[in-house]
């Protein structure tokens, strides 16, 4: 019932040539499955979004941005509005990626404003949640994930919530080569779905896709996807190699 969703987060990588080449290779490797059997998105740096959107325009591969600002326009030097992202061909936008929370210093409230603004602007937000290693070790995983969810979704009614994808990304698993075990991922995904059911009711909670992210590779994608509440994967490093990302896409089929 939930179509698998594979998203490649390129982070601050690629250039004007390699971003287009990578997008084309993802399209070429996924045409027989993308859209019908699995949703696919490439999440490119702002400055390459337009070129990447053109490169995938005749395919079912969608484009996403890595961040957005919550205001519509005005004196916000350096920021990018939802309308601007729509204008260059974006469908999705990441909100609250852990690197923005922990490296750039975004607050929970700011992330919530971004999610709301993205939906109002006609984008589909991917709300990222997840605990630090010390939070996991202190037994606080569920508290942190619940706080990220409640503040990230603050004020959204059920209709708006249906535009949201949630991505669980334990910070200790991102870029470290240390993937959460499929069981660890499933435990938190189940907790997230339960919480969504409490807030929005079971029917809607059953429709929301919850992605796992953190050191996803071709050789662990299938077992992660085999978990009942893992509906897709948010892939960093491995999405920069078209062959690897295509293998991961196919693990969802
Ligand atoms: P990674 O990144 O796959 O390189 O661990 C995942 C992410 O940050 O989205």
C-alpha cells in the first residue's frame, strides 16, 4: 500500500557537469521501475537544481532541495523560498536534516516552520528526525524522535500531514559506515508510526512513508527494506555513485 521511496541526498557534492551526468545515469538505470514501482528523487545542491530538473524532465525521477526558508520573499539574504524551489522544478525538500540541526544549528522550531512553509508552497517536505549517539546511549532515542516529530509537524492537520514523508536518520549512522541494524531501524520506525497514529489516527499513519537513512549501501538496502515499517531509504554517500544508487532503488522493488 505504501509505494517505496528512494531519495539520494547529494549534500554539498557534485558540480555543474557531474550533477547532470549523475541525474541522467539515475534516470537511465531506473526507467523501468521509477514512478510505477518505486518513487525516486535526487536531492541536489540549490545551484544545480534547475539543470538537474531539466536532465530528469522526461522521466519519473523527481527533484528535491536540501533545505528551504520559511518566508515567502523579502530581506532574507542567502535564503531560498518554497516558490523559488517550485520555480526551478523541485517536488521535494528536506527539512531538519541532522547536518542542518547539528552543524548549522537549526532549532526544532525553525524546522517546524520550514515544514509548514514547504507545504503551503506546494512542496512535499521530507522531515528528518534522529538521535545522537549519546542520546541513544542514554536511552533517549524515543524522546528525541518524539520531540523532532511533534515540533516538526506542529500545527499540521491531517490533510497537510499527508504531504509529509518522515525520514529516520540516527546521527551516529550518517556517513560513519555504521548502519543501524534492520531491527534497530524497525523499532524506531514502528515507534514513529505509533506516534503518528496517536496524533493523526491509524488510517493516515498507515499511509505516511517513513524512510531510513544512515550508511545505506547496496548490500544492506534489501534487509532494511524488508522491515515492516521501512518504506524507503534516504541515501547520502552511496547516492553519488549512479550504479550504487540504482542498485538501492532496485532493492525497493
Ligand atoms: P549517508 O548519509 O548515507 O552518507 O550516511 C545519509 C544522509 O545524511 O541522508
